[in-house]
C-alpha cells in the first residue's frame, strides 16, 4: 500500500461539509480524538505521529491550511487520529476504543484573561469571513448546477452501458477495508488544492468532456455495484457540491476520475465521454464566485493565524509535546 492524501471536509456551497465521522468509525480498532484551543498543537501532534510511523498512512488535510493535518488513518492497524474540534466536531463513541486527548489543561487561563475581548472580536471576524465565503460559494454552486443542466447531452443508453461494462471488467472481485466518503479536492484560501494526481492505481479510467450528468450516471452505477458486492472503496465527492459523487478509488487497484475544471485530464488507461470544447459563460461566472469565496477564506485564515498568536504564549507546550510520543508508542505496541 502507499500513502494517501485526502480531505475529510469541504468548504462548499452548503457551508462547511464534514465527513470526519468516517475517521472515527466504530469499525476502527482504536481512535484518538484531539481536543484543544487554537494553536494547541493538534495538527503538530498528528504530523509527528505520521513521521514516527513507517507504515502506509492516509493523511487528511485541513481545508483552512492544507499543509496542516486534521486526521490520520493507519489502515493496516485500524487506528485513526483526528482533530475533533469545530467545525468538524467529533466525540468518542461509548461502545468502542475511542480515546479523548484533552489538551485543555495546557492552557493558562489567567494569562489569556486580559486578551479575552480581543479573542472574542477575532472570533466574530472569522465567523463573518466564513459567512461571506459560503455566500459566494453558494452562488458558485447555483451556477455549477445550471451549467450542468445545460451541458447534459442526454447520452445514449448504449454509451452508458458500454462504459459500465468496460469498467466492471476491471473492478476487483474482493478487497479489504471499509467503504468511506471523502474529498480529493478542496476550495481553500490559497486556491483549489487537488490530490487526484496522487491516486496511484493499476487501472485508471477517466470520464471526460462537458456532460457532468453522464459522469454522474457512471460513478453512481459503479458505486452501487461496489456496494452490492461489498467491495471497499473511497467514494470522493465534489467539494463545491458535496453530495455529488465525482471519483471512486480502490487504493492501489482502481481509480475512476471525472475530468473537468478543476480536475485536469489525468493519464489513464481508458477515456469515456465527449470531447472537450471549452468553457461556457456560466462556468466563467462560477469561477468568479469561487474566486470571491476563496478571498474570504484567505481572510479567515489570516485572522485565525492572529488568534493562534494570542493563544500560543498562554500554552504550556511541555505538556503537549509528549502526546505524539505516547501515541506512537501505543501504536508500535500493536505491531508486537
């Protein structure tokens, strides 16, 4: 197996859309859920655990700061580690081995007290920036939906069936793991971040052209086929329209990728769909709304950095640092 980079949340036309529950499934043997204030080292702990393990890993990046990690899964051991604070709040399940890592005790409340008003002001500004961002993304989502309706070429049943028949011949008969829903692309303050090129697979099939309705018919039918056969896969959804399935990935084995903005045409073994013929005015309008939304997300990120700067001097990092070593130690014991 290989390392995998994905997102468990999306800045979308529906606001922040969380799939973090798939990082804390009861089916995992153990789950570590990190809680703490801004700047308390949650992402750093996850990164340190990842660096301390020589195992195939699934790394789940933060949509606010894609260089940071909000989650980690060790699929070979059934162990996960995640940031369980808002906007992707997760709490331990009582009936499974889910451990709360509480970093709150590292905060000196007395040292923070004189700056409480500044904290509250920044929190309001951050909330306002996200509200503005999601308003623009909602407009982008509406434009994308209209464009999709206009682009529907009404592909013939024969083409759909031919495509599905070819795909089914290439799907594995069995595999190990869970069926889970995530995102391979994120709308961020620094632009659109796309991890699709990193999805290594023996078989890669690209759905091309403007007809997104055709692509959705194919991905939905393949997802149903995999569900019936109970073949585990990662179902990867659109970050703007988070209930629309775009890609399907069986790690190392099979990748079905929908190619259109912002997903560049990948190298593939097969290509199905219409020829590319340029963007429509609606797509241009959608891109403008996306740009405005991303500018607000960038503003939120800058404000959040200011907020972390207030918390950092009030944190005792000598109490935080041992957590990564402790978690790595417990995971290594599982290998014995």
